[in-house]
C-alpha cells in the first residue's frame, strides 16, 4: 500500500507485535517513518473521516469498545477505524478473544459497515505459517482443550513436535538449548502468578515459583518493549499480552491451576488467575448481573488463552501442567495420535527422531 503511494497503517490492540515489527524495520528505514506505520487501536477517536487510504487491523478480535487508560474515550474502536479509512482490513479469529474487554467480532464489523453504507468482502485465510502450516495441529488443540469437537481427535500432522514434560526445569533446559540456534524459542505461561511491581525490573525477583520442583523464574521485565526478540529474554517468562500476534520456532507453555482435568472434562477456574491480571477484570460485577453469562465468558477466555499460547510455536510446542491430572490427560491424547509414518523419518514424530539422534 505504501509503495503505491497510499496512506496506510498497521493497527493492533496489543503493542507487542507493533514494537517487534518496528524494531526489525528500523534497521533499514528512518525511525520516524517506521513509527508512523504502526499504531494502537485507540488512535482513531478524533481522526477525520477517510483520513487514511487503508488501515490493516491485525488481531481484530482484540478491539475494544472504549479507548484510553481508563476505558472512557471514544465510542467503539471497530467503528472508529472504519470511519477513519477508505478501506479497513480486519484479520480476525474469534477463538483468540482473551479478555473481557475484547469486543471485536465479525457481526460487529458487519453491523457498523451497514450503518456506514460500506461494502463488505469476507474471505477465509486458507493457509498460514503458524504451527508449520499444520491446520491439523490447530484443530487437535481445539479438540484437546474441548473448545470444539473436530475431526482431528487423534491427528495433528506428522511434522509438528508436541511434547509433555513432568519437570518444568527440563522444559526450561530444552527451550534454552533450542534458543541457542537462532533466538527463536521462548517460555510462556498462563496468568496464574502475580506480576509484582517491585520485581518488574529485577531479573532476580521470581514471580513464578513452582513448589517442590525447584523452578523459579520472573515474568518478562518492563524495561523492554521487544521481549520476543531480546536475546536475554529466554531467561524470562512471557504471558498472553507479550506473545499474542507473534510466533517463535518453539514455545514452552506452563499451564497453571486455572486449567485442570476432572472426570473426563477439561475444567477452567477463573479464581486461580492472578490478581494482577486484568483479563477478567469486571467478572465479579458481571456475575451479579448474569452468573451464567459470566461463567461462559470466563471459561471461553481461559481456554482461548491457552489455545493462543499453545499455537505460538511454528515447529513445536512443549507443555508443563501444574495439575497432574491434566498432564496425564495430555499424555493420553498424545499417545492416541496416529502418525502416518513409513520407514522414512520424515513421516515420524520429530520428537522421536530427535531422541534417536540424541538431540533436543
């Protein structure tokens, strides 16, 4: 769009991908020019109508209604973006809604388009780079997390490496080793541990401590806006807010007590979320107004959070569960996966090939 002389910007609610893309591009272009290409979703409250030729909205499911630190500005981000541009492109996956404030939806886009008298073209993204291009793995994760039943009950694609670890220290060791190759392996976790203010700049302040394992690490520090590519950040743990919209080669996911397995069911528990997490802020008020709706939304957000974290790795995802029943469930599901392999190693699970060769 820019090469065509059209005034365009890339828009996301989450700052992490904007910061990463800008940092990468600043190696080749002027800083001021690059910064103007990447904007937050609340940037268009007072924008003149049709100021931009095109606004490309990534992670459009993360759009909010109100903007600003106190959520008191503007009317609706979906509407404001549409009004500010001659063409608005929304990339959206409603199964990646991860906070109660996330209001972006296909129905919402269509509703505002109708009010604007705008034409709508809906297209399906048929292929992707995520998870080695394996739609099978994505469907398998949905099935395992009991988000939806899929045809991929026992199939995830032969080229994706999925492992379950009983020891979080072993998981950290593997991710650290894999990161040595090209700085593209990271640890992430569900938001079940408080992010203490006094430790936000101290790598020796351990937010995430797993009892009886000797495992202790910090959340990502607040002295960087580019956690996903900083070489030293492999020693920190990212959360949904620092990783959504980004991909690594390998991701290690620590699943906390907000997701457990009981009596054949994957169960969510919003009470196990950290008090410093804003994803479910407003839930108590919603519970008083409509208990069933609140429970449904909280359940959806927790499952979506782990779905998103478990699909950050292009080549592999390795998990550790604080709930041992959930770990057992994942192992049983993994054992049932039917790999269509022959004698050729290409058709075998990558983890088996690595173990045979004595490699990670």
